[in-house]
């Protein structure tokens, strides 16, 4: 039994296309396999007592990809939210979509509203799907909200900004796919996050790999600058 389990875990799901390329498969097959792993990781995290899980599904930068790939990713996102919604609700999981929702296809809006409304009172875990998400965009939106509330400059502090962000501080960020950078993910919330980089592409990430990351986290001493 691990003594320290991260309250909030964020995962950058990287490497779907490179996984497919390495296996001689179309890039879209990598995304499909990645979705299958998303469904599994939610259950693994719930079993281990993680209370908030944020999955980086689609970034603000990903809009520069081909229309064909974007359309496919949006269909997968719809399936990720919709297909297992009843099961997620039964398990007490609160589903949220964080990001620039207005940029997402209208066909997703109803699915998102349904998921968020159905699960809004659930308490076992918060599952954030980060879609059309960027950490800088999130901070910009937070300041816009503060301005709308006509808060004076003297009243603006870190706590107020945190209250206007899309999600809470993150304890551990896992990134798969060999790259070692944050890529505009939870850049405010991750100021003191522990970072774990897995060399595996996302479709190859296993339950054992998750436990390895959590064990590594468990052995670290978090000082928060002290």
C-alpha cells in the first residue's frame, strides 16, 4: 500500500501517431487505440484512490492538424464522453470538459452538457477531459472573468486567480511518448507538480506503468520551495 497517492493526476497522452507509424498502421488507428487506453486508465485511477484525473485529449495547438484527423479526433472524443457515460455515473465519477468549448463542434455540445449535468453531483472522482485546452488560454480566460467581475487590481491575488481557473492544482503529471516537456498543459496548476516522463507511447501504457509512476511519486519529498 502506497502512503502517498496524488489527489490530482494529470496525464499528457502523447505518442498515438508515432505508435501507429512504428507498427506500420494508419495514424488514425493510433488514436483509436489511444481511446481504448483512456477507458482503462479511468478505472485504474479510481481503484487507486485518485480523486481528480485530468486527461489531455486535444490541445489548442492541435487545431492546426489536417481536417480529416481533427474530425476523427472529435468523433473519438464524442465516443469517449458518451459511450461509457452510464458506467461512469454508476461509479460516482463527475465528468467535466475543460478548455475552449466554444471551438468544439456543435455536435459535441449536447453530449458534453448531458455528461456534465448527469454526473454533476458525483463525489468519487472528478474526470476532466481537456479538449481544445491550453494552459495559457486558461489563464487568459481567468483574467477575463476577473475583469468582468470588476475586481480592483489591489484585490487580485493567487487565490482569486485559482478560483477562476478550470481545474485545481495538480500533484503529479505523467507524460508518455518519449518527449519531456509540458506542452502548455496545466501550467498554472502545475507550478509545483511532480513530473514523470514515460518512454512508452500512450497506447502501450499499462496498469503496471501507472503503478511505477505512482511508486516514483510516493518516494519523492515535496518541498514546495521550503
